C-alpha cells in the first residue's frame, strides 16, 4: 500500500511516497545514474536484487516520479514478468530521459496505451510526475495519472494537473471507474483522508514529514532523524523543480504492511 503526493512549498516542489509492502523487501541505497536526451543525471531509488526496480526518483532537470498500485473492484489482471519489467523500465525512463514533467507524463501515458509495441499494458496503474511544465522552466507542475485498460467506455489515461497547493493519493482511483469499494479495502481511503488532513493543516515539507515514516536518512547532509516511535513504513521525499534538490530516505529494511491501527 502506498501514499503518494506533492506539495508546492515556496520555491520548491516536494514529491513524496510512502511504500508499504507485505513481504519484507530490501530497499537499495539511492544511486546517481547518467541520464540522456538533455538529462545530466538522475537519482534512482530502487528495490530488489541486481540493479533493482525503480520506485521513485528525481533528475537534474527537476523532474520527479512516484507511482502506486491501483486497487480495483476486479483483480483479474494478468501481467507477465516481461510486461512488469517493461513497466519499471518506463518508470525509469520517465526521469532518465525527459527534462520536463509534461514530456515525462506524455511518455508514460503513451506507454500505458501501447508499451511501444501496439499492445496496451494489461493492468491498472497510478503514477505522479512533477517538475517543470515547459523547457523554459516558467511553470512548475504536478501531473497525476490514472490508467485503466479498456474495454470500459472511458479514456484509458486520465490526469489531474496542479500548479499550486498540494495533492495526495493512495491506492484507489480518484477519477477512473472500477475503484475498489470502501468495505473491500478501507485502509486506502483512511490513509488518503489522513494525508489530506495533515497537508491541509500544514502544506509544507514539515507537513509531508508528518505523513511519512518517522525514521529518515536526510541526504546529502547524511543526517539520520528519528522521532522516537516505531517506523511504520518506508518513504521518500524528492524536492526539486527549482534547482534545490534534496532527498530523504529511511535507513532500514521495509517492514510488513501497516495495520489499520497505524494509520
């Protein structure tokens, strides 16, 4: 289960994600990788063996990415390992090869619909791209994507675009059909309510840190901060788009999924 979102805070866009997985999962140290197509470099947050699969990241042009699984009324979606690898490769390309959030979002929306081969990705997904809307870097933007494969009579990719304020999402659709119902998974609704309440009260970096886990490694200053209570999950804050880049990651392995009591 995930909580993702963004806050426009003064001269900085903060993009965040809390990642809670049921299996104990090894999260790798952040890596700085070479970019392409105008991107000098990007920071990749990955999990798993080898190079790992990217679950969040930010590049030298201020583009940041996070995503979340989409919980729907139907679980009958079969995704092959090859298709899953292609999705994570597209996630990474969205920050490795694009200098604006608008271009990155257009690329990912296109991937959902044809995967570069004319075949649509077979399962729902949720993602968020933030950064600059334009190459001239005049307008910051947050672009939230919800993807729902056909045959439902709807646009397969829908967007929520913000240029100010804040936005949060968890694992249920906000605008697409087939969102999981509250009785089937109330945690995703309660987590969203909590995140929105905290950010409405404090739409700043400090407000985000109230939403995210309590144990955090603050890079590049390399300071570990704890607030004295057990860590409920694994999160990151990516701050960019105004040439102020900061990265916050927890310094421990991912625990089991949160219970409702930890919401």
